[in-house]
């Protein structure tokens, strides 16, 4: 409806609104605009919805390019939000003031020794400051309170907190109340909380010096830092990739096909996504006619379910967004990183994301993608299916908006390391045995009877029949080279040269990893502050190399490879394969498919490194590379963001170093500074290592 109302700028008007709570501006307040109904008593309806706008830090927002007429404006944070009538005239701007009605107040009490007020009412270091929040509107539910990060909230009253004066001088105390988002007809289902903030200042003077006798303990801590907006973005990447893991995928498949309902340890955002995946799967099954679980249809049904899983889990920008405030703050605390005061999801939505040029009202995107969009201002955005508006000029030449508003955040490096771990080779060997195809006179699988796989026969049949529709090793190998300069080794790998190979990636990435190892040694030394400038420069270099190959990321090969490999993992994880392959049940591997692959590698005499290390390389490399590829590193000059990045991704970087050494024998953390890193392709390193072990045996 909004698109129908936009017209020539001279024939349209705008609405400016100001949301305030007394004298305080309300930040992040979502306000929706509707066409006024003919009857003032009529309730709001989705067919009259126009747009939603969010107030900025001054409490202001606006709607533009509105057709003249009568509208109503509603704030979506009031339980009984009253519509405000607005009249829009051509070429004019209507003003609307929304009184939030919370009437926030903060009482400050300084407690000295014994809980009594200090002498002369002046605070001193070590005194306790009691902060009490109050508001007159008691009808609002779900209000949460945000105190200074080092304040301790009272156990009995969430509106009371105690803060200790750290030292002399003037201290700023920022206290906020967050009012939850309330969905209205036609408006987005989810939104950030509105924020009312009170800022106070306390002056503290130094205490008189007193002589101290006896032993004095001195404690040294790690260098402090301040939060940056991209902390929330990295947390979203981490949460999304973790929920993309096999164990969560297996739970989802069991929920669809086995009736499992135990979701007690699943984050709230993922519980909602699981329900959405189920609906999407059922719609895909009905549309594709996959109504039977016999024959090859069983495999097609599993494929449709896996596609729904990947589709809804690969987006950090999609609703519901992948944040869990309690878990996320705990992760940041373990990394010695401060959390944003307003909340992690609110910081991501209000501080990190930027407006999308040429998009719809309220469309926001990553800063990196906003730069890419600014380079193509002449191309329109496709706001709907290509079949719509067939007469629109230039529609087929437009840019798909979903690539900007909800990019699919997957890395092909995950597929590369999983393939190096022999998952695809294992499934190919089982597929050939299922078809009674031998691999020579001494095929080790000849004596392995497939009778235990009878319950899976229809799945394996579908897997074999769909082989022509899956990605070939050649296609994946060429894309590995295009993205990362990585190659596979083997007789089935194509010998044709690649048109564009990113050979400089491995050296740049491993240089970053080595610099991070040195940074962690400095950061653990509490007598110095670690220098993050080398890490920042290395991040810029890796980002540049990755961006050169991002064009192919806009295709479907990354998501297609993920769907196919997840499905292969699920098939191998079935209990029937425990009987077919001589697996070691007492080996505690974190995912059920892993011991099947290790057993096949043992039978075939392939690389004897456990697939666990390759899985860790896949997970850690994807999380790190996503934060570099989609971050706006080319415009960062201060090392603070690199400092926070290195701390945030420390488990992933150090896990990658260990797994790479276990798989290839190369220690990326070693070596002297200034010397070039080992940029030998890992496939060659593993091949040499395997030959050395065979010769030694």
C-alpha cells in the first residue's frame, strides 16, 4: 500500500514526529502510520498500514513521500496506544508530538560509612551510590531497567542498584528504562525496545590520606576496553553459526520426522525459528508434491526440510534475530569485553545497521553492504517477485533487495574442511557399495553386508537417484580455488586450470592468525597493553582478499553445498550405520556422524587424522571469516575494533591454530615476527604427512 502512495515529490507530503517522556527524548520508539479510517471508532487494520519508523537518539523520526490525506500515528510501546490524527498536505510537513507517558524519575542517594550520608553530602571514592528508578505508569508490563555496567542490581527490587564510586572526579551515571515492542496489524512482528534515559553526574573528592602499616596486596588486571557497535554483529554471527551446527539440525529433523519436542536448552530465538522452519517445510512439500516417504520421495522430503533449516538459520538480519541477552552478556564477560548499555540486540539494530539506499521505509543493512549499494545508485531494487509489475522499466536489471536486507551468511570454507575430513568420500563409497560397484579386486567394503541398512534403503535409493542434481567435486573444487585459493588432492579432482584463484588468501589469513597469537600473549601480560594495530592491518588485508571473491557468494553454491553435506551427515548419523561400519562406540565425539567417517577412513586407509579436527577447522574458520568478510574493515582507522575483535574471537582463533596443527602438522602460532608464514595449501601438507607416515610404517 505504501508503494501506491508514493508519487512525485511535489505532490506528496511528510510526517515528522517527536516521541518524548516529559523533557527526555525516547530513542528507538517504533511508530506506525495508518490511513485514517472513515469512522474514528474503527480499529486499526493491516490493509490500512503504511509504514513504521523508529525514533533516533533525539526522539525524532519521519515518514516521507506520503499521498495527501488523513492518517493516524500510533506508538507501539503503549499498552493502550491512542492514535494521533495527522493531516498530510502536498509539499508540506505535518508535525506530531507523542507523549510517552512513562514519566521516568531516578532517585540518587549517597551512602558513606555505616550506610549514613557522607559529611557535607560530598561523595568520596569507595562510597556506595544507591540508584532507584520510578515511573508513574504502573500499567505497563515488561519494563526492563539498565544501570551503569559496574552497578550491582538489588536482588529483591530490579529497580534498585548500587554503584561504588571508583575514584575522585565527576562521574556520569546513565540509567534507562526499556519499554517492549508491541506488534500492530500490518506492522513488523518484531522490533527493538524503546529507551528512555536519565543522565546524572556525581562529584567525588579524594579521601584524606591515612598511613597504612603491614602488608599491602596489589592486584593487576587486563587492560580495559569500551564496547563498539560491531560487538553485537559478531555475537549475532556466533549465535547463528552455532545454531547451524549438526546437533541443532539433528534436533530439528527429529522434531519433524520423529516427534521430538524437548527444546528446553534451545535459545528463545531458535525455538521460534524451529516453528517457522516446520511451516516452511510443509509449504515446500505441498508445493513440490512430495507427499510420500517411500522411494526417492523420502530423500526429497529430507532435502526440503534441510533447505528450510539452512534458509532460516543463515541470516543474522532476519527475524527473529539471533540474540539471547543473558547468554550473550555472559560470553562477553568471559572475553573481558563490556556489553552495550542499551542491550546487544538494541545496539545491533540502532547503532550498527544503517539505512539502505533506495530501500523501503525502515529497511536497514550492514555498513559494508551500504557501501556496495552506494556504488550502484542507478540500479533499482527489486522489492518483490520478478513476475510482479511486468511493465516496470528496468525491473529485470535491478538488484535483489533480499541480498542487502538479509544476506545469507555462510562460508564455503566450512564445506572445504568437511570435505577434507572425508565426509563426501565416505558417502560416495557407501553409495557405490549400495549399487554393488566395487573399487578393485581388493575392495575392503566387499565383505560388509548392507543388510543392516535395510531401513535406510529408500533414502539411499533417493541419494543415488539424485546424484546428477548434486554439486560435483569439480564444481566445488573450482569454487574453493576462487574463494580461498584452496585445492583438493585426488584422482577425481579436475586438472583444468581455474580462471581466477585467490592464491594470496592463505598467506594473509595465516598472517592474521599468527599476529593474533602474539596479541594474546601481550594481552595476558597485565603489565602492558597489547598493541592491536598489526591485527587491524591484517584484518584489512584479509577483508580485501575476501571481498575480491564475494561476487560468487551471491550465487547458490555455498548454501547448496551446505544443504547437501548436512543431509549426508544426517544419513550417516542414523543408528543403522553403527551396525554397518565398525565404529568405536566408546570414543566420545560431539556429533553422531563423526565416528562413521573415522571408521571408513580406517577401512580405506585414508588420512588417519580424526574428522573432529576438520569439523573444528570448518566451524572456527567460518565464524572468523564471516566477521571479516561482512565487516566494514576498510574504513576502520582506530585499533579499538581490532582489539575487541581479537578478544571476542579468541576461542575460535586458538581453536583453529590447534586443529590446523593436528590436521597438517604446521603450528601457525610459531615462527619469528617478520618471517613469511607457511602458505602451502593444506591438502598438500596432509598428503605429504600421510606419505611420511606410510613410509615410516
